């Protein structure tokens, strides 16, 4: 049995590298989110794909 996987295209714009981490904007499906670290970037991608509080299986 094959599970349905979320697919989404992201545009990542790195605007600055400060304190050894990236800052910039993440765009997906007409939504723009700002991030101040790689961790925030990954969490934003996860939230856009799976929603808040949902855990991908």
C-alpha cells in the first residue's frame, strides 16, 4: 500500500547570513514567511506541508 505524500514547491530567498545562520524569506503557494535561522526555515516548510501540530508519517 502506497501512502499519499504531500508535494509542494518552495522558493527560498537567503537575504543575509549573520551569526553563522541564514535569514530570509520562504515562499510557497502565495504565502511568504520570514525566517531567522535554518531551524525556523525547516519548521516553516514542515508547517506549510503538514499543518501545525501534525506529524508526517
